[in-house]
C-alpha cells in the first residue's frame, strides 16, 4: 500500500515451494508465493520497485495496463535483468490515471509464457478516488499451471507452444477451488484478472446477480447487468456481485478459441468446464446492509474517440503459418508478415495523435491484441459499430475476423510493444515495436 504518495516494494522472483490442492508444488513466484503481493497505489503516486532475479533465465517487470512512461526505469519491456542481478524500477502515475485493476508479470521475450505459467504474476490496484459502496472487495487472480507427478512444473510441448499452453489446474489466488463465503443481501466487488498464459475465461456465477462496472481500465457510466463475462488472457473484470442465499459455483464455461490448422487441427479451444471457486451464501438474518443498498455513483467515462480526428490509419494482420517453420525460422507467428525483432521499429506514431487501427485476424484461432501504455477503444467489430466505448488494453480479435480500434497516443513518448497476449504466441514472434515521438 502506498504511503504519502510513495509505494516502495521489493519483489524477489525465484523458484519456491507452495501447496496446491494438498500437494507440494515446485513453482516460481514473487516473494515466495503465488500470486505475488497485490500492489495498491493511487493516481499521482511514485512507485519504486526493486526486482531481484533469482531465476535461471533473464527476466524483467511489466506493469500491464498502467498508463506510465515506457522508457528508462519505468514500464520498459527492453530492460533485461540477468540471473542474480537486481533492477530498480521507478515511475510516477499521472494525476489523472484511471482507477482500476492492473497487473504485473515478466516480459523478457522468449521466456514470458514459461515464467508466467510458473507463477510470476500479481495484481495492481489503482484505488478509486470515490469508494464504490460494497460490503467487501476481493481481488481474484486466476491462473493455470500443469504439474508433473512429482510436483514440478510441466514443460510445454511443441503443440502447446503453438496452441498456447493451458494448465490442467486452474487457480484462484494460488488455490484450487477455494471456498468463498458471503451473506445474502450483501454486495461485493470482485476484481478478476485473467493471468493465464492462453486460457480464455468465460465466467459465470449462476443464481447470483452480476453487474459489470467495467473491463480493464474502462468503466461503464452505470454498471451493466450481465450473465457472463469473457476475459481473454490479460483482461480484467470489475464485477459487482449481489448475493442471494444458496451455493453457487464460479465457473469458466467452454469457449472455442479456434485451432491452429496444424497438427490435425486439434486443441486450441478450452473445451472443458472448470469450477474456479465455490460460493456459499448464508442467510443474513435480520438487519440490512447499508452498503448493499447505497446507489453506485455514476462513473467517469472516457472521451469517446469515435468523434476524434484520426491522423493515421493502419492495418495489422495476424497470421500463423508453416512458412516460418519450413524456412527454419520461428514458428510462423507474424504481424504484417514479420516476426518480432527488438532491434527494428515496426510502427512510428506521432505523439498526441489519434490513430485508427484495423486488426485483421487471418488465422483460424483467436488472438488477443495487447498494446502497452496507451489503451484502445473498439469502434467496430466484424463490420458492426459498437454501441458504447470502453478503455481496454487487451482486445480479442476472433478467428477470421476484423476489429477496428482507436487509440489516443497522449501523455508519454517512447518505444514499447504490442503483441498477442497468448504468451506462447508472443514468445514465438507475434509482437511488434512501436515508437511514439
Ligand atoms: Cu501483459 Cu506485454 O503484457
Ligand atoms: Cu502489457
Ligand atoms: Cu495469438
């Protein structure tokens, strides 16, 4: 928690032992566990993070979704911390930074999927200037991993690296199917991050009233009643749960994210249903809960970029093919025909401008596009205009479809990246470098 406008924290990335579902597991983690500590800050705060690398490979720290500088000791994806070394990050959140749930994870190209799968992730809360009236707030970090019989981390197969690895065990705050207790009539705020490497979470909590405050750093003016929420890897949901007596399961129900058209077209989707948590709502007896009844204040909504003057239009085509593989290069995961090269700049943008990007998915599998630092607004999906806009930093582009987004490149300049947030695809090259100046 930040104090007097400063958050100072040390994160130790290292292998460690944890208990998962009653067994010992040898995973990775920050400060000896998974997920890492939740960092709580406010707009305008200064943040100083010392990251120590106790891993066998290089690592670094990415503050996913934060609108902070991409340069120097800030959210710089090009920092490389060798095993045994430390790095002092230091940055400031702008005074008008949107409140919401963000997260942190490693970003050293080539080992991102393995390090996140291993257990390196944690939540960042940017507090609301005006608290939302609820009985309780919970941060739920959802992740997945696969353990071998002896409790060590399973290594991804070639097929899993193509499809995007999905773990056999789906964890909530590092636990298998934890029990959540609520009392009827209470209203809770659940802030959920999908920290899975590749798994989509189509979340349901049947029998309970769900209202969505927002997604990523975006807020609806008024919470929206929903039956389910789809979170691509990297997405977050800000959910109000109004409890009704009974037992309910927080479930991830099947979502078909397509296949890669290779290896017989198998895999790729999330075919099985998983129970993430068991929610027991007890009778509250007499006496109401004031917070459950208090109206939710109207939330600030972003400037609507549909009315903005667009200075540049670009297209980004996502493909996965055998080309690169056959050529002896990578696995053929490309944006505009090219695999990631950190020494190249793919996109140069004029600072302060608004751009419109056409995201074209030419493959048979969904790709969730993520841009660092500057959030995006979806304008059109599959040729149809959206009816409201939201700031989001991961936008799912379904298989064989086109999504139009607009981005305001304000606040900062510098070099950073955009990539598919199926982290295996990112490690395989589906990432580009953007220079805003
Ligand atoms: Cu959550 Cu570039 O990553
Ligand atoms: Cu990110
Ligand atoms: Cu992808």
